[in-house]
C-alpha cells in the first residue's frame, strides 16, 4: 500500500479515489469500496467532506484504513480507533505505521520473511490496539487467501421419491 507521502494530494474526484484505493485492495483480497460506501462514510462523519468534490491524502488514508479494518471491526470500533490514534499520533505517522506493520505481518504469515520485525519507536496503548487490529486483519487475509481456491463440499442429493 502507498505511504502517506505517496498518496496523491492534489485532490481526486470520487471515481478516481475509488479506483486508486481499489487497485491496492484487490491483491489483499479485501472488499472493494464503492461510491455509496464513501458517501456514507462522509455523511456519518467518519471522513471529512471532500473539498470541491475532491478527496485529499488524509481522506484517502482514512479510506484505506476503513476498507482494510472493516474485515475485522465494526464502523463504530473503527471510529473509536480514529479517536484513540488522534490522541497520540498524526494521521501520517499512524497511517504509515499501519501500512508498514500490515506488510511486515503479511510477509511473515505468508513465509516471505522468517521473523516479525519490530516497527516504530514509541510504545502506547494506541499502538498496541492498532497492532492488534493489524494482526487480526493479516490473519483474515491469510485465511481467505488459503481458502479461496478450495471448493465447498458438495451437497448430498436428496433421494428421489
């Protein structure tokens, strides 16, 4: 996933934002976001309203987190995560840690690296909770990947009368 400084900050329209985010979600096996989902997140106050119908890097970073975290958390819990993180970290620091830690754990779980690297320089409840969310997400991604090609068991046929 792109780091905060790599996210376009010139403002993307809704369709561009969705396309940009979904290109990163697809390889993770995460559910893609839709325009109605984004509009709903704005309406409910999970992300700021677009300026002149354009989304900036901060809003896009929030959408990335929402799209990935929705695999394991309710929207209410995601909103609580935002509140918890705001008290300790900037959006850029929290988002970049989220991306780095998710990649770190996925590399380990999928056997690309032998050890889990320790990331970050601070210790806080916010970081511990965020890491727990990331561990849960990484495990869901792994399980879904391993099960995606497995055929469901055939249903037994009812005997003919």
